[in-house]
C-alpha cells in the first residue's frame, strides 16, 4: 500500500505567524457560482508564498484549480480559485488544536444527564446512538399542518433527527416586537417532530446564513452602528433579546422537559473574521462566543451545544461538542459528475486534532446545491447531487467515523415572500431528497438504504478508520477505507470506492479483508470478482452480528436485519447482474431452499467453520437456510421498496414492509397491523412481521393477504387517485389596473416617507445630498419606489445614477410621466450605473424623477465582524448633465408601514412597495368588479406595471396528496418580472429573461384545496414594446393516495380598507 499523506496534515506546518485567513468560503457566499476569491495576508515574494501555493495546489489535487493571483499591496495578494479547488482547499486550513475535556462529559453537570457523549458518539437516555439528521427550515414552509408530512418522510428514511434554523429577521422584523404567532409559531413544528419520532437539533443563530435574507439578520440592523457577529456592544444589545426569546422556546421543548430537542447550536459557521477596517482578522472573538453560551444558559438551554465550523479549523471549540460542515461535491450544477472532486479523506484525523474527545460531527453535509439567478436549475443540480453522489460521498463520510451527520438540505421548501438573499430565487428546492413540492426523488430511496443499515449496525458507532488501501485495477484506481470497532475489537467495515469518482469506468477486482477466520480474499467462490460500477461505492462488512447469526463477511450490502419470531431475516442488495457473497460462521451444515427466484443463480460452499453463498443478483431471490435464517437478495431498485418502521411499542415488535411510495407509520391494534402511507399505483405489499399480526390495513382499509412460500404475507392494494378538475388559468376572467400611478403628473406622494437623513451608519457613504438607502428608512424587501422632486435650472439634458439592488435586480426611470429607460438586469450584477436622456428642461419647470427598483434581498454576512448584510439598496449617487436643478426633496416607499408592517399573519417579508400591494389589492375578498377586464396573456402595452386578479375554485378530495404549481411558458424572452400572490401570500418571483425558475409549487394550505382561491399577479414590463405572459397554467405535479391527513389552510386575512395606505 502506497503511503498517503493525511490531508489533515498537508497545511499544518504552514502557519507563518497565523497570517492565513480566508476571505470567502462556503456555498452561497460566492459572488459568482463559478469562482471565489481568497485574500491572504502573506507578503508577495516571501518563501511562505511559494510554499503555500504549492502545498495548497497539492492539497487540491489540481494545480490548475488556481485561476489567477495578483498583488493587492505590499502585504497582501489575491488568489482566485475555481470552485472545485475552493471546496477541496477550504477544508484544509491550518488548525490550532484545542483539546476538549477527556472522557464522558455532561454539559452543566448535575442539570441533565439525558443527552451525553464520549469520543465516539452521543448517548440518549444512556443508549449509544448514531444521530442521522436532515435539515429543514420551518420558516420556508408556512403551512403548519404540512410539517408532519415532511417529518414523517424523514423518519421513514431511517433518520432519527431533524435540524432546523430559526430566522431572526423573520420573527423580529420590527426591533423589539417578536412575532411567534400563526405560521411563525415553532411549537407545531416541535409537536410534529415528536409525533413523527424525531429528535431536533435547534440552530437559532443569531446568524444562520442559509441563503436567506440577511443570513437571518434583521433589516433594522443596517442602522445599528458597528460590526456584527462579534462582541460589539451595539450588536450584543441587538441580539440578546432575540436569543432570550427564542432560547426560552427551545428550553421549553428540550428533551429534559419532554420535548424533542437534544442539541442546540449557537451561531453558524463562525470561521472567518474581520477587523473594523475591513481587513482580515485571524482570531475569532472569544468574548462573543462566551456571551452567546451565557445567553443560552440564561434562557434555560441545558442540552449539549455544538458548533459547525465551515471547515475543520478549530473555531468555536468552547461549545460542548465541536462540529463542522462539508460540501464535498461542490456546486457546479452545469457540469454534473464530471466536476466531482476527490472525496475528502481527512475528516477523522483533522477532527481528532481539534477535539479528540467528542464524536466526529458534521452539522452540514451536502444534500443538494444552491442555485443562483440565471443558474442551471435544480433539476440540473440534482444530476450533480443525485443518488450516485449519495453512494460515493455519503459512504465516504461514514469512512471517517462520522457519528453525527446532518444532511443539508433534506427538504428545502420555498423562499416565499422575500425570504431569499440576492443569490437565490423563489425556490429553495436545493435538489434535496424531498423536493420542494414534497415529492420523493430517487436519492431519497438511496439514502434510506444507507441509513437503515447504519441503524442496525451498533458497532459502527465505536469504529474508527485504521487503514486505507489504494491500488489500481483493470478499470479505475480503488480506495478502500477500513474501519475497526475499537470497543468490541472484532467488527470491520470496508468502504470501497473509486479513487476518482468522476471517472466513467467500471471495475472488477478481488478484495483482501481481515476476519476472525484470518485474512481472506473475496469473493471466494469460483472466478467471481467484486464489482464496482462507475459513480458507486459499497460497504463490505466482516464479523457482523445479525442477531444470533454471525456473518463472517458479506460483499453484498446489508439493508437491514430483524429477528422475527426466532427467525433472522437479512436483507441484502447489489446492482442487477453483479455477483455477491455472504458467509456465515457455523460448524453445522445448512439446508438451502430457494423459495423465490432462480436456483441457478445461487451457489454455496460449506466448510468446517463457515457456510458461504454466492448470488448472481436479479430482481429478488429469497433463500431459507433451514428454518432459522431467511435471506432476501435483491437488486438496488427493488431494495428501494423496503421500509423498516418503528412500531412504537414497548416491546418494539420488529416489522419489515415491502411496497408503497411511502410508509408513514406501523402500529399494532390488537392483532391488526395498521399501516399508513402513500401509494401511486397498484401495489403488492409484502409484510414480514411476527405471528401476532393476523390482519393488515393500509390507511384504514383492509388488505387481503396470502401466505408466501417463505412464510410472509403478501397482498395487493389498488390505489385510487381520482381525476380532478383543474381550472384553465388562461380562460379565467381576469381584472387589472395600472399599478404604477406614481408616474402620473398628478400623483401625490405627500404620505410617503421623506428621505431627509444627512448621515448614515452604513460604511459606504453616499454621494447624494440626502441618504437614499432603503433600509435607513425601514424598507428591507420587495419593490422600492423613489421620487426626487426638482426645480429645473434650465437645460438639464441627462440624468445619471448609481443604484444597487442585489443580484439580478432591475429598475425603470421616469421623468414626470415620460419613460426614460430601464436596466433589465442580469444574473450577477448587484449594482448599475445608468445614464438617461432628458428632454431639455425649461428653467423653473418642476420635475419628478421616479425610480422603481427591485430589492432582491439583504446580503448575507458570512464573516464575523463584517457588515455585508448592510449593503445598501437604493442610490449612492446621481447627477444631471447640462445643468444642475434644485432639489426640493426625495420621497420613498416600500411595503406599507415598512418595519411596522400591516399584515401580521403573513409577516414583514410578504409584501413589497407596488401601489396595488400597498393598498391590499392582492388580498382575497377585495372587490375588483370596477376594474377593467384583461388577461395577463394580453399583458402590458409599454413600459410599466399592471396588476391582475382572478379567482378560481378547487375541490381536491380527501385521502390524496396532489401537489400543484403555477407554471409559466418561457420560449420567448421579453424582459418582464412577475410577482405571484396566492390568497394574499407572495409565493414566487418570475423573471422571464434571467430565470431559471418557471414552475412555482404552491402548497396545500396556501392554496385552498376545497374552495375559492384568489390569484394576483404584478406584471412589470421593462421595455418600450411591453410584455405579456406566454402562458400560465395550474399543474398537478404528482398524484398519490394517502397523504398526511387534514391540512388546515394557513391564515389568510381578507381585504379590509387600509386607512394608512397611499
């Protein structure tokens, strides 16, 4: 075996005066989806520079990962990396080990002993557990009754936990006023998690990132002086009331109080730091960390705290359990699989360097990919982060003895309203295993195979990597990581993968393994080889106990095993056509009875100490060994059909179910095994259950079953998915109004906010006579309108402006009622300098310059100590050509009330500044009978904005789940923008010439599935020729029988006159 330098050591010897600091990191902080820039405080020309350059290039396994570098000044240089190099390199930053207390440690000893840990894993109620979790954001799902649906799907994966962020800016949109009501109430989510049988990892920030508006920070923070995410007193005074408020909610729902929360995380990726002058600071703010932990304590949080370092850099180790994040496959959705970097193999060693006495914990592991405006789209991202990625990179994480693993995201949800940061659009699908519309992707079923295996493999929790083999084959080079159970000192797990998983080569070879019977080369029988297709990875086990059965080794992957009425049932799988072996330790002969499948595909050999079977894998082969062992050997696609539920009984009667799109619950009621779940077609169920089960029901309906040859029950269920009438949106009667009266010469803006600030706390000082930054006046999202009132000096011939709105923003400009032009936007630019020709102004004439701009969301604030989230939205400068008029005043507006928003039920992020929205015309119940009739398919004849309304009825029957979306045609690009309001909820922003999103899922509960719905659209044309929708359709995206049950509509207050509106 060739010696391989541990990646955790590559850069450890390069810490010249702790000068290394990263300027940017992690997924959504990139200004461009393709590159990122680091700044290093290393003097150009120094020997450290050459050393670092070579070492980092070596660490990336790709010297061409460096795009360029240039000197900034005599102390610093800038290096630009390809994104692939970024994610290979970021995780290898120099580490300063900080050892945590040895042995088992209970946080705040004496207060709680329910959740504890040692260096291997966590314990809950004294039981050693693998914490396998998926990330979900309650704020991205504003339908409380749908939480249980998502959480049951997570539980059905074999997971036992869910991780959540809480968005500070959502619940404290106005400083000092918390909104924990309605859809913002966390209690229904915690109750649903408990009902689903999941623990919760609570991550309340105050900073969360999450590709969300401000990274979770509130917009009013733009007016708070000084740095954020450090111990700045002004920032401390800002976050402490929030942490106190959310902390009490978390404390109430801790496992110590009968709730589901077992872990709490302060802050998020606290890994990069800035000084007040914007230069990099290599030191984290330990006082900030202390204050956060103190605030958690004071709020009553007693469960263990964790951190999530952006890489294994040894930051925020004062928590109980140190953790980190990793996104190993990168985010190059345009080049799926071919862009995959080599899987990291340094996790275990690097973690031990930092926190040797805590479990290896990855708080965010890649479950998908973010996608920016103009990006490839989430279906393309799914090709990058699909089932193949799960096979390769998830198993590689297991190879590092990862015993807390949280998949980010498992369900992404929707950036409804204006929840996103400028780097993302309305969908937060994330190419996750559970799609935005709550349907299940193939990746979901692949993850289920792996999680179910780990949950029946307790020795994995005390296993550590002890050896890595790397060798060539006739196909690809192969890497095998060997894990050994340090506590039991017997079991081994071999994780086998291609060394370069992007290769398209299939490999076949023999594997050397260590067993209690000595070293073996497997497969043993005949001339069979171990098969490893391209983009795959496998787990081979040795000395593996499945109840009373001692498996000497298995080259077939284990899905699960159960002992049912004294019989050991073992489920094994591989790809169709592959050979696989399982060898059982025994000194007695076994009778082999092939009870399903072809006998010709099974060979076996008995020795004095073992019994070995070899299978050629087909759809399904069931073999009985005497009467006490039952082997299922199935191909991967068939393996997807098996479910291993918790039966929720004290005696935990073991049950395995085959069949169905989703198994939600399994419970005994007397002798009846009652199953609930979803089906999407005629389904043959097979029930592997104790004899106690005498009858079976599916969603309350009896299933008639027959006994199979191998002693299980099998029955057919006919799914009913009724046809439903879906309205044709193009044929509905639409009403409309002009929603840009502000460009009329007679428009009165006296009720608008006067922009009269002459100073700002923003670090970017404007060149305007008064501050024209929206957040300085309390407007943080949605459309912003500016009106500058001037008296002409005479001869003004052009208007110049510098304006900023975030990635993909746009704006239009008018002089009185004369349209001057628009910037139609592009994916990357967040700012624009524009020049617009004026009809020469006459001396003494009055003019109003009106600007309508898109506010694409507050920036995130990844660095501790930076103020990036304060990036202004508005004008930093303007001027006139030809002459300089006299400014009377500037007015502005955004959403009605700004921070004192008027729609408490839907929250501050729901509305923007368009006239119709300020007036409440997007709400159900508004009487639009006096409006003119016109369809959005007829559109707007010129530049401007019109507002369209219609209503329609739905009658979706009970007992089904039919996710529905609003889809737009997108063959012709016209430069227009649409905001979608469904029953008053803003549920999408469509930009036809930037995209990529054209389909907008609207969940049940926002859509009224049993009654009337109000649909409103704003249509903003950015060009002289106007714009019209190409098509608009209501689409049923999937049909399943079952579902989560009754879904109550989210609060949707109807229209009432808004006295303060203008």
